[in-house]
C-alpha cells in the first residue's frame, strides 16, 4: 500500500478490514458527521439539529449536507464492503461487517424521507 494512494486503496478494499471499519467507518465517519453539524450551525445558522445531540437528527439538515452525507456513506460503505470481501480471517467478522454496512446503507433513507 503506497502512502500516496491511501484513498484509492481504501476504496478498492486493499486496506485491512479492522482499519477500514474502525478507523474510517467509525472514527473518521464520526469526525465528518460532527464537522457537518458544525458547518450547519455556522454556515446555515441551523440550530434545530443541535438540540438532539445525544441522538443526531439528520432530517433538519440542509440539502447540500444531506447529499454530502449520502455520498460519504456510500463511499465508506463500498470501501469497508470490499475490505470484508478480501478478508482472510474468520467468516463471522465478514458476515457481521456485511450486516452492519447493509444496515448503514439502508438507514440512509431516513435523512430524506422523515
């Protein structure tokens, strides 16, 4: 894995499954979502979502934020899914990863339709 192609390697599933899931899928994803919520407050003066911090409310976000979250979620889901397909370890981790990634993609509908 060349350091200059980290994003491409992630998207192609060449990064180890634990790194893909925990570092990108959870840690970086949480950071990106917090950045989006802060941008909503400062750029769009949208404080409706902030009152729900324990349970992040994506329905009150601006359309551009929703589209970015949609694209970001699809991107990380593809990278994690491909890393799970390339994983050579125990089958239970592959199945659990597929279930979690599928649920993440399925729950995207909530940001547009509620």
